[in-house]
C-alpha cells in the first residue's frame, strides 16, 4: 500500500517550538512526529510514502535523506504555495496507482490498526474510509447508524452541511487518518487550494464514505504545546 503524510502545515499552535523548525520535526520522547509516523506506516507494511512540505521544507528533506528509512519516500514540494489537504493530495496524485491508499496527518500519534482500517475499506468497497472517534471537538462528521457519512457540522459557528438526508445523525470527530480509493480524484475541484473535507461532502451525496470508529485505540492530536504532555 502507498501512503501520503500531510506534513506541510505551519504549526502555528506549536509555537515557539515551530519558530525554527517544521511541526513534523517536533519531538516526542526523542523522536520527531515525522519519524513516529513513518515508522508506524512501515510497521503496517506500507513502504511507498509521499510527504508534502512547505514550512522549513529543507529541514524535512534533509531529515528524510539522513534517516534512510526502509521505505521509498518522495517529497511533494509546496514551498511556493500551501495547498491545504485537498490541494496537497491533488498535487501528489501522480504518486498513486489504481489501488486504495492511506493518508495520515503528521501530528497524529496513535495505535490504530491501519491494516484493519484498510481491510474494512476493501470489504465495504467505499470511496473513502475515515477514522473517527467519540471525542469533544468543534467540528464533526455526521454519520447515520450504519456509519455512512451524511454531513458535517461546526458547532462553534453553528454551521451544518447535510449531504444525505437521514434521521438520527451521530457526531464523530475526525482522527486525521483515512483510506481513499483513487476514484476520489474524480471529485476534486478545478482549483489548487481546497480542503479534503469539501471533497468528502460533495462525493458523499452519491458515493459511499464510511466511518471507522476507534474509541478504544490510543490517539493523540499533537496540535498544541499542551498536547505533548499527554505522550
């Protein structure tokens, strides 16, 4: 299986740690978030990885070259323009083939069973399978009782987008890990910068996008300084 690691973010919520380094190279117990993520992918038999870079991109490239991971790793260079999640994936489209692939945020540390996630995706024949969790957040995916994606909600801004009409929608927070089938690219807009969430909401009107609930896995979003204390 191939994978993409989203590592181009500015890491503004991790300042001052990211004043002189990218978020991907912030360390947890002596290992960078990027190294932790790459090792997790390799442990799950993923040996072809593309990483997008923007903020302090040279440091990420140097790190990957020096570490000599047991995987083929290539760089998707976004130094000229930060493309958001959807745009970043669109730029990396050339890397993928006709098989489903994994996309993993670099600031997520977890023990989610990635092979099980992949197998469930294949079993359901979904366009995408998104790891989700029952946790407090400001933004939620909305699923029906069969864990089919039906919408999205920002509770702080009182915004809600419904892509499928269902009763009894359930809120689950996105965990930053997902499997996609290459057909997902058919739903990408004709622009450079956009969120993958917008793609999901468009596609889910007619295509099957499923949630993978992992309430009992270890999971930590290392988006803020205080999050490092939980690791």
